[in-house]
C-alpha cells in the first residue's frame, strides 16, 4: 500500500500522498489492540437509566504504539490543544451522546477517524495563476498604502506654518 519509509518519515507528505492515505484510511485500519475502551456512567438527564447503566465510552489510543499513523501526523496530534491527552501520551476520546453503549463506541471510533484524517491533511500547493493573482493584489495594496501615506504627508506639510501671519 504505502512505502514504510514514508510512513516513518517525520517530513510532511505531499498533498497527493496525504489525500490517498486519507481516502484509504477507515475504522477497519485501526488495530483493536492499540485502542482501549472503558465505560462509566453518563451524566445529564435520563432518570433511572443514567444511574444504572454505564453507557459513556472513553476510548484511549496510545500514540507511541500507533506506528500506522505517519510521524508528522502524530506530532500534529500531540500539538493540537483541542484534544484530550493523558500524560502517558494517549489520545482520549469520549462519547455519551446516546443511551446505547454500542452507538457511543461507534461515535468514538468515528471521532477518532476524523481526528486522525485531519492530522494527516496537507495543504495543497497553490498554482501559478493563484500566485500571480496574490502578487498582483499585494502590489495594488502596496500602491494604495503608499498613496495614502503620500497624501497624509502632504496634508501635514500644508498645515505647517510658512511664516508669521502678522
């Protein structure tokens, strides 16, 4: 599928490589032995069901064991502030969206797949037409800024006194 040398490289992939990996990646690609799942009681409304049934799911993925994730993507996951991470370098994903344990497990896996795909994403390089347009807009902006400064300077010069009025 992919060359292992690229998988272990810390350098970001090209747009084409990253897109191909993202399209091929799904829940089945996540090894079950790298993920630990625990259950606890959910919070919020639900009456007796909330007190009796442990439906909340905590899914933990050890990033140090996850050699199937590209290295640069692991770094992106470690540096992302929106994700919960443990001190032992584990990614923690929780779900208590539904009253069903199985649906919450699936929700956690869906979130995990989305998070990993987002960490692998690489921005597409702009084409020459876009670069030329950006340069043109930058020149127009510079020209307008310089024109404004020139007018402002002229206004200040005219305000200065040219001598005594008396």
